[in-house]
């Protein structure tokens, strides 16, 4: 049943079927698709409304798209091929092969569960996405198409719910003073493993944050300039940063704004691999991804411990 593209009917059916698994009297009497979104239209409509839906709806649908330890009909077909063509068929998936063979004579299931990724929500949505993505990378070839699609849909739901900028996020971003913006950007780079230094509030030499990271095979020296603007940032600012990067022999320059960039500014950045530009929406997504979805409420704590260059 495709629910004739009616999102609310499908969501209500999902809630009846999965919110009260012990109450069989409330379960849906017709068979319907609950392992992924049934149509592209329903998918698009749900993702567009994900930030406004209640937690119970979001988590119920994610639980359905994800799954506990299980086995699928595709596992049985793979097992038949292994028994007829030889164990070397799964040489690149030795752990899956072991579970598949043990499943023949015991309670072991071929497919390990991925539903535990929900324990990372709501605080660490990007980590939850990484977990599900790693599962897909490893098990995609052994999953039914519908279940693989369901995992992709779960990632889309998490991203739409917790990693998409809202009006409140944009308001909080514009409430930051220029210095607070610099501190938050420094906190962002610190969370990524960089040693960060805030330059003085005045006479900063065209860079507000100096970010350095040294690791085996990695030496990154980034100069970050922050612009708390309401109007679009033009190409002049991007060109100035490129000159500073060249003068100081840094690896790259990053221009961050609470606003957006003009077309010419974006074109210049695209033509120069040593330049990176981050607009307000992209900055919010980075804050949510690396500082947590509650960065607005925790910003005072996040800004602590960021040192200023003497």
C-alpha cells in the first residue's frame, strides 16, 4: 500500500504499528512498507517537516528503519550460493561468513544490529550518521535493497532533524558579538583537534583564529577570518585573505561569515584550493556536527579555554 502519497496517513500507520508493539489490537490490519519511506514524495515531505515533528514520531520511524540483530531472506540466498560455490565466495567478508555459517545450527544471526546508533541521539547526530554509514559500507552487498534504502533514509531523517539550520539557530548566530563568533569558531577548530590561538580583538592582521594541527603525515596551518555581517561578503574580503595566506605561508585560509557570499566571492574561492568559505548555514551545520546540537545553550562553556595570542 503506497498511501496515495499521503504522509500523515503513513506516519499514523507507523505509530500504530510500532509505538505499542505489545498492544496487537492497535496494529495496522493491512500490509504496508515500514522499512523505508514508501515513496519519494512521502520522503521529501517528511524530511521537510522533520524539525517540527515530536520526538516520539522521529524515534519510532528511526527504530523501524534501523534494526536489531536479525537475518533476511537475502542471507538464505547467499548461504545457498556459499554451500554450492564454496566458502571463498565471502573471503572479503570473513566475519559475516562466520555468522552466516553459525546461523545454520544455532541462534546466531548473520546481520548485526545497528539500532544502537539511536543511543547517540540527540547529542551526537553526526556520530550516529557515521555509525550507520559504516554499517552500509560493510554490509550493503548483503542487505536487501529495501533495508539498505531504509538505512539511507534513517541518515536523511537524522540530518534533517538535527543537522539542518533553523530560524532559531540563525537567530542565535546573529546574536553572537563579533568576538563571541571568533571564540565559537576557535572552539570548533579545537574540537577538531587543532591547537587554536585567538588573535587580539584589534590589529589582528586579517586573521582572527590561527589553527594548527600536527600529526603523522599531516601538517595543517589555517588562518581563519570571521565576519559578523548581515550583508553578503564580497570578493574583496576573499582576495585579501588569499594575500595573507600567501604572505604567512599558511596551508589555507578560511573565511567564515554569519551571512552569505556573493557569486564572485564563491567563484574566487572555488578557483583557489587554498581558500575555504563558510556561510551562516554551513557554520551552523558544523557547530551541530562537532559541538553538539545544543551549542546554542552551551556556547558560554564552549568558548571557555580558548586562549588569546599575547
